C-alpha cells in the first residue's frame, strides 16, 4: 500500500520532508496513480496520528519545512490495561462489588483469567 511505502521510506531515511517523500513516491514505477503532495501529506498524517512517525523541525534554522522521523518512543500497541477486559468495558462505571456488574459475575473477566 502507499501507506506502507511512505512508512518504510521514513523509517529507512530517519529524517525526511514531504517534498522528499513525494519525490520518492512519484519515482516508483509500480505507483501509477497521480498523487498531489497534499495527498501524500494526508498519508503521512495518518502515520503521525498512529504514533509511528513524529513531526519535528529541521536542524537548519532557515529550513521552514516540517520534517518527519520515526517515533523515538512509540507507545506499545497493547498494555496490561488494554488487555484487561475492564479497560474497554462499556459499563465499567457501573462495576462494583455486589453491584449488577461486578468482577465476581463478569464473564469477560473470567475468560481473561483463564487465558
């Protein structure tokens, strides 16, 4: 996918700009669709929102272009809290001992404990 090509290029380069990424994409013979720089910028933004890529200022003070680098400290895709059923439970706010929803009666919690 285009997103994978953009991500791979940024990870390989370490520091790059939209202009450089766009030139790389447009030079790929396998990519036959015409893309504006804005289109490629939108793909880059999805990587920024996903926490894969970081937007930084260039090292040169005269350089006004945004630079993109691999995220130095990317958040893990899962954590103990996201794996715990309580972390994504839609009725978590009702959960309490002796209540209609509780850890003692939660089928999802039981399933998770068996894992």
